[in-house]
C-alpha cells in the first residue's frame, strides 16, 4: 500500500480497520486515484456484502451448535 502512494499511518490504519484483503484491493486503487471517500466506502461495502450472503447460507448448519462452540470455530478459522 505504501508503494502505491499511501502514507505509512494510513496504510497501517487501513490494515487494522479493513479485514478482508479483497476490500483492501478494491479500495487501494480508488484511494490512489483520488476518488471521494464515500466511493471507496461504497465499493468496499459492496465487495464485503458477499460475506453476508455466505453467512446467511451457513446459518442453518451451525445453529444447532452452542454459541461458545461457534465463536471458537470462528476465531480458530480467522487465525
């Protein structure tokens, strides 16, 4: 991100705030091109909406498990 023209603090902030790599790849060219911030947020949101669809699909399969077990699965998958 820094090689594309972003400052180091902004690149660190984006890495901490935006978890999905696909959203970072979507936002980065827009930021470098000087697009308005609302366009960057809208594009990243649209890219991340697929996770809402994935979650809705998998919900019936994971609902029988206790909440603690589901949280453990979610955190172990993220690492």
